[in-house]
C-alpha cells in the first residue's frame, strides 16, 4: 500500500529536498489513520457529513472531527465549507483518489490473509517413501501448483523409515510410506494401495541361471541387498542370511545391476532393466511363484490434521495412484499376491 506522500507534500508546500521530503512524509503518514480515510470517502460519496455519519454508523460530530483531524495532519483544506453542503477542494479530490486506492489495497490484503487462513495453509510439508511412483507424485504436484499457486511445498523423498521419522520429529505434517504396524497410537493411517514388488538380480548372477522356482537353500548362498532406515529401527524384507544394507533405493538398484546380490525391488523401478534383459526376475519356492505387493499408507498425527491444501493434495494423490494401479497392475495377480511388510529391528 502507498499513500502517495509525494503528492501530499507537493500540494502542501512544493518540492522538497531528499532529507526534508523524507521527514515530511514520515510525520504526515504517522498522523493519518485508516478510519479517517474511510470517513473522507464516505463524505465524498454522500455529499454531506450527516449522511456520511449514517453510512459509517457514527455520530455526525465524530465524522466532522475526524475530517478536521485529517486536514490538520495533512495541512490541507479538503472541503470548502462556505456553502450549506461541504464541497471537495481540488486538493481534496486528489486525496480522495489516493484514499480509495489505499482502502482497495487494504481490502485485497485482508482477503488474501483470510484466504490463507481459511482456505489454504501457506505451506505444506510432505515426506514420501521412494517406492512411491514418481510419475503419480509429479502429476499430483503439478495439479496442486495450478490449484494453489501461493502455497509452498516442502517435499522430502526419503528411504525406508525416514518418512515416519520425519513425522515424529515434526519435519513433515503428512507422510506416505509402508509401516510395520496396522495402527499407531496418536496417528491417523489410511491405506492407499499396494506397489508391486519384483525379486531381481543381474542377468549374470547365479540365481538368474536357475530354472523354475528357487529354493531357500540357493538363496542362502548369495547376498541379499536389503533396505534399512537411518535410525536402524526398520528393515525391509529379509529372506536370506547374508545381507548388505542400504538406505537409498536408487543406490541399491545400481548395486544389484552390477551383480552385487539380489533384492526385492519395486517393480516400476526395475521395469526398464527387466525389459532390456539387464535384470532377471526371480521366483521363489517360498512364495510358490506368487507376485508380491508392498502396502502404502498416508499417515499424520491426529492432533495435527492436514490443512485444506494438504487434504486436496492427498485426495489428488489418492486418485492418481488408484489410476496408476489400474493401468499398470494385473488385478487378478494383485488379489492373489502376497503382501510383504517392513519389519522392526
């Protein structure tokens, strides 16, 4: 907002030097109130003090005194009172224009603040496990940006267990991840869907050479690349006795591609390498060759529910994730597939 002090000063006593101008502006603005500008506009619109008093729900003497105080503060005569009805002077007409701009700017500021307070929070913080399909997340956030252009997003794409830790530490208000538990005191959980899991190894790996279902005895001879969180509270699915642990899904993917071992990997992350033949999919006797699936939940503290913007984003993610599942997964295999969970250490 700007009160156009230069115009006021020029009308009062002509151009001033930089220092003089600065202090004149400061003294003048410190003495002008928002209420005075509203009453000035009311008098200008209604044409007299009594009608203006009725419009702003004040007594006539309060309006007259307010206009007189404004004239004293600006050192300008805003109304010609020589006739029965007050008439704006040339200076008064100029000041009324500025007053209207100030009131309009203030109304816009109030509307924006109200919108941020009641319609959308100014920032949302989301922590999401790396197994979540990035295409769903990107398109959901693209739609969110169009719907809430003024809302900032603090996005944490993290490894196993980290989203839950971010919730505990207060770094995120909403998290999407796979939990070892079906319920936690103080937390609201909502099942979103399952991500398909493939057991994979480099096409050069000895396990990839075994035809048919792979027995447990064969697994015991080779290293499994597993996931662990940075606090070592959670571990991914462990099926062998020899393990190497990783915090980051993508680092683990690089190692399995280079023949360091075998692992349980989200199918959509391994899909490109399975299609090219760089990776081979393993079928275990323990699962009778059934497909595997990994559950994902949306979680937040009960005492800190998502605001309107975060609720909208969660709804968008839920819808797009459901569409992604429909487009990429064989529902017959999904229904009979085996759900695997993270475990606590």
